């Protein structure tokens, strides 16, 4: 393959210049990080699974009218996306208390929330992605008020859709993180859902057993990460039944 220009290498993905102006190729790596990259590991086959799971969710969201960066999947590890100016805010939606909200506010993990909560975090590794309020976002110019409203509405719509999608396959959607980006069209801007939606960016619990099917297996040293991600892919119907490590190993040769 011709050498492509690498635009950015992050913790879990690489962005390459796409074939057309305004496009990028998003490559899913097997690297896993947690606690602001203090913990690092390689989970063979994770990139292949996240590419498929994220493709499936973005495609379904596109079908119900949520604007997304996703254009098409190119191969086992790559997808073609619209190049965006990323809003430096991580939007987290919570249905059940877990992770940082439980720690910060002393709410027992697993407590259902009476209504979904939308939170904002400033994307800055050096600061450890601190939680911020709308006031900070507007004051420091990270996004306009209208953009915050749009991100909130889209996030709640994504939440409604994903709650149903996962409930239908016996999985509880505890919480998840979204990113958005701007696309410029003549004199106006358009906000699109960007990045990925996968077990790396969601908390997913099996409804019957409570088993964690997400990155908390890695964060909390529970093991069985790939089996859990593969179970999510299998229930969504997006992967053949062969062991993903064999598929990934064959493909990476
Ligand atoms: P990190 O940057 O946190 O290490 P990743 O390894 O997942 O995370 O890198 C992917 C990067 O690509 C993220 O910084 C994300 O904001 C950015 N990104 C995702 N989608 C797009 C897009 N459509 N256009 C431009 N940048 C994007
Ligand atoms: N999340 C993420 N990237 C981040 C921070 C959080 O994808 O940089 C996801 C995380 O996987 C979980 C949700 O956002 O599904 C809420 O995370 P939380 O604030 O509880 O932080 P954590 O306990 O994961 O550090």
C-alpha cells in the first residue's frame, strides 16, 4: 500500500490522511490505556472488534438521522470518516452510577439514576480531562452555547437509541462518552458525532449476571477483555464466530 501521511497518533487510534480532501482514515489499534495513560496494555484483536462495533452503532445512528463522521468501513482495522475540527469536550451520559461519579459523590456503583445525566469534560491529557461546567466551556471559547445545546440533545438521542439497542441484546448501558466535531459549509458550521462508540468508551453490563463487558475489565485487572468485547460484537451480530485473536493475527501478518 502506498505510504500515507499520518496526521495524528493517539492512545487507541491513528488518523491518516484520507483519499479525498476533507476525509480521514481512522485506524483502530490494539493498545489499551487507562488512568490518563498511566496503565498501558495490548489486547490483541481489540482494534478489529472496536472498528466493527463502532461501525455498526454509527451506521444505525446515521439511519435515524444523527449526523456522524462515519462514511464507510475500509477493512478490518480502518474506517473512512469526515475530517472534523474536534470540539475539545468529552460528553458523558450516565444512566446508572459508576466510575468517577460514584467516587466523586459517594453514590454506590449500580444505583440507577432517576434521569440521565449529561456531563462535560475538557479534553486535556496534561490536566487529566477535568470536569467542567457550561460556563467554563463558553467563557474559555471551547464551544458556543448553541453547540452545547446541540451536543446535549444529540447525546440524549444517542442515549435513547443505544439504551434500546443494548437492552434488546441483554446488555445494560450504564454510561458512555461521545466526541463531536465541526464541519464547515460555506458560511455555516455543522456539528457531527465523531471518534468511536465501543466497549472502550461505554460501560456495558450483562443484564442477567451483571458481568462487565467493557474497558473496566482492563482498568480493574479483571482479565477476559477480548472475550467480553467479542461477546458484545457477537450479540450485535457484527462478527463471525471464529476467535478474533486468530482473525487479527492472520490479518496483521
Ligand atoms: P486520544 O487522542 O485520546 O489518545 P485516540 O487514540 O482515540 O484518542 O485518538 C483519536 C483522536 O482522533 C482523538 O483525539 C479524537 O478526538 C480524534 N478524532 C476522532 N474523530 C475525528 C474526526 N472525524 N476528525 C478529526 N479528528 C478526529
Ligand atoms: N470515558 C472515555 N474516555 C475518557 C473518560 C471516560 O471513554 O477519557 C468513558 C468511560 O469508559 C465511561 C464513561 O466515559 O464509560 C464515564 O467515565 P467516568 O467519568 O466514570 O470515568 P472513569 O471512571 O472511566 O475514569
